C-alpha cells in the first residue's frame, strides 16, 4: 500500500451541550463550556494540519453549533453535509455513512454523538499510537477528537482496518 491511498477519519464528539427545560434533545444548544471548547478543537485540528476536505455532521443543534465554531478556526470553507442518519446512530450505521464518502476525499470529519462515535472509533481501530485506544475505551467526552488512518477507499472500510493515531480532548480557557 502506498501513502497515496491513506485517508484520515477525524471523529469529533459535539461540544458540551446545555439541558434547558422543555427543549427537545434534538434542539439542545451548546453550553457556555461547549462554546469555549469547540473553537479549541478547531485550533487543535488546524495546528495539527488536520483540516477536513468534507464534514458529515449530525443535524442536531449542538452538533451544528460545534461545527460552526470549529470551522471558524480553519479560515476557509469546508463542504459540510448535515446527515440525519448520524443523529442517534450506532457504530454500524455510522460506518455505513462513512462508506458512502467519495474516494477523492482524503480527510473526512464526522461530528456526532455518543455512544455511536466512541463505538465507531473502537470498531475501526485495530492498532494505536501510544495510549490513544485505551483513552478512547475509558471515555470519549464532549469535544473529544479521534484521528484514524484509513487504508484504501472509504467504500471498503472494514472493522479493525484503521490505525488510531491520536485522541485528544481540547478545552477552551475560562473567561
């Protein structure tokens, strides 16, 4: 396999959300901490040269707000698809969404919800760099970012085929 066939899957759990009374789960907004942490995630990705070619984002309010704050740190437009299947998806359902991504996309970001995003990372990662896999097994908190190296086209991605190269939880500073 040549490096030209490698792709990166960046899995981001939405930033911390609020729990206002009488607001449906789908419409829950980000909490103040989430509004601080999401830009920190964007800065971390930009500094790591991990800006996506395409973003697949749950259409829930908190994931859309997370993406808007992350994207503001990139300084350039990135295509985003708000995919209904990502909301409340299982790992298998998320894998199906990823498999539909066109082969020309080299870095894909998936923004979703737990437990699905954590389970997807665990499903795909057979190898890891450092303690990233153990961290992911233990907890995948809000604003967590997992970066997986994926061989071959998205359409042929199988469980255990990826390498988890990083798992971080960026946090914004309190004002």
